[in-house]
């Protein structure tokens, strides 16, 4: 008998949930219809929902946020923590990225030039 009552109560909760979803959908449909009727009555175009309720998605905003956080296009020198860590490891303090635009003719010592093979 308890299983039957449990099933009936759960069924009634399911009906209540379905009815609430249906009421919400009908309310949304009524608001949408009222907007369409108002736009037709006034002769103005209907604004999309996304414009009414928030900002539009712009994929460039994420890139712009990080570009602005970088503080500019000029590369900055290493931080004090980077210098200390490099010295502790016995490495050079200068970043190899900083040297890219400079004339570094004598920098590479462990590479030998090979002749260009024109056959392929």
C-alpha cells in the first residue's frame, strides 16, 4: 500500500512540475506575442532578446583584455624573481626572446651550415 501511495504522490509532483513548465512557456509566449503586437502597432522593428537583456558576445573582448593587461607592446625586462632564479641555476639573465631583433651573428656556436640541396 505504501508503494502505491508513493507512486501517486510522485505522479502528482510530476504533474505539478509539468504544469509549472507549461505555465512558464505560455507566459514567455504571451510576452513574445505582446512585443510583436506592440512592434506592429508602433511600426518599429522588434529588438532581439539578446540586445534587451545583456551585451552581445564579442570574441575580441577576451584578447583585448589580455592585451590591455600586458601594458603595451614594448617587451619588459625580466622581473627580480626571474633574475634571481636564473642566477641560482647558473643561466644567463637575458631572455633569448629579447635578442631576436638584435644582430646576433656570433651567438650560435653549435650549428654547422650545410650546403643547400637543389634536388629536393
